[in-house]
C-alpha cells in the first residue's frame, strides 16, 4: 500500500505574512519522512520564496493510495 503523510503546517516569510495548512496530505516514497525533509518538500513543491520558518505539526503517516501521477505517467506516447 502507498504511504502518505498527513500533517498541519505553518510557514512564515522573511518579508512578512504567513501560510497555514490543516490536514494537508502528501505522497511519500518511504514509510516515514523527517520534519526537515517535509518542510523542504513543501517549500520546493509550492515554489515558495523568502521562507523564514516552517513548522510541521500533528504529523502522521497513513496508508493511502498516492494521488499524484508519477512523472513517467505524464509522458504522452
């Protein structure tokens, strides 16, 4: 079964403001992911700039089918 991470997050920006997410889900390749890796994943995937701090809250790993297509599935044959 595929693994996903379910979590809340808070992001603050160096130029002010912030972003929050509750019960956010992301596909993961392994059985676990560190908070640091998860924070980097969110920033990269959402293409965020000027990030000051990312706080990961209420993280848990769940067994659930991945929702995102793999890069190979996007190739038109």
